[in-house]
C-alpha cells in the first residue's frame, strides 16, 4: 500500500533531480527505509546494552561458550 505525503526540499535540488530523471519518491522511500533500519538497530542496542555488556564480560572472563568444541 502506498500513501501520499508532502515534503519540502530545496527548489534547485528538485529541479536537478527532475532534469536527471531521478524518481524522487523512490529515492526518498529508500532513504527513509534505511534511516528507519539504522534507528531500529540503534534503539535495540540501547535497550539491550546491559545484556550485551554482560555477555561481553562473560566471554572475556571465560572465553566463548562453545570454545571447547573448536577444531582450529
């Protein structure tokens, strides 16, 4: 499903993109998709920071959990 939105961008940039045949909607959609992914990942890391730090300490103190099964 697609939805219309209003955006404000620099007039010269709009004219250049139009002259170059750039589909601004698709470019904007992909940029927003990537920005949302980055922000989701940032929030996940922040929400799970304590667990990630605890795991890193565990590995530093005791080595990787399955290290005894390594063949290299």
